[in-house]
C-alpha cells in the first residue's frame, strides 16, 4: 500500500507540474481552442486509472516439481501526464505500479509420500514509458467525448521475491520493453474533469478505468 500511496502522491505532483507547464507554454492558440473544445492545444491532462485482466498474472507458471495455487494482490495503477502538442496530437508520459502474490506449492517426496510446501513469489513491477496519442475530435464531433489512439513503449522492471526455477526458488529483477497500443476515450463532466477508459495491449491490463483533470490556458 505504501507504493500505491506514493503513486497517488506522484500523480498529484504531475497535476502541479501540469499547471507549471501551462504557465511556460507558448502563448499561441487557435481561435477554435476554447474551453468547450474536447482536446485543446497546449493543455495538460493528468490521469489516474486502474487496470483489469493483467497479462503478467495470467502468464505466471511453474516448472516441474511445483504446483500452481491462487494469485492475489492489487490491480495495476496507472499515472499519466499528457501535453497537447496540437489540437489532435499529444505526448504522454506514463507510470504503472503492478503488484501481486503468485502462490504455489513446492513438491517434495520422502518415505514414499509426496509433501507440499506453500511458497509465494511477490511480484512487483515498476513501469515507465512514453507514447503519442492521436485524438479524433474532428472526426467524432461529440461535444464532451474525446476518443484517442495511443502508441508507445513501456520499460518494465519486474522484481521477484521467490520465483521457482529448477528445483529451487530465487529472487531476481528482470527487465523488458513492451509495446503499447491502446484505444481510449474521455467523457468530460466539466471543462476540466472527465472519466476515462482505455483498452488494448501493454501487458499490465486489457482495459483500465479512471479519472482525468485537464489544465487549460486562460
């Protein structure tokens, strides 16, 4: 939970950074970029969301000599900060915190009997990446609906506390780069606040639900 709290604090810092970025942003703005626009050039949007159907959890497996048990833990938490390069294109920085407990049994044989020892691999994943978001407001002219396509990469740092390997368990850190390709939408309930969802590929979730705050130039 302390990691989740840290991520929530980080999103708050991003919101503050968003306001600072706006104060330093160029003063040029198109006449069409009004408070009612679904995606506004030079605005900054901070989001937090929660992911569901985690591919990392679903891919957990054990070698011969072990037996899978249940998986428990928290859903992935996303923090995103997007800067609108234009009225259609945004550059986003993302962070993901993903933690779960992969429970399993280590099998032993003695005196002609099979014994089980309960073990747990605490898996913690810290991810960060960049993406480009293309917004379809000019194609889907629904006043409060912002539909977008996301393409980018994530660097995932995967910490295992007791991953089964061979006939033993080891603690180690693995790293991998994964592509991100998702489609999403925000529905604005005010000029600055919206609910969001997105779905697609990034290994952390098939879809996520969350909330966004938009910082606009005055």
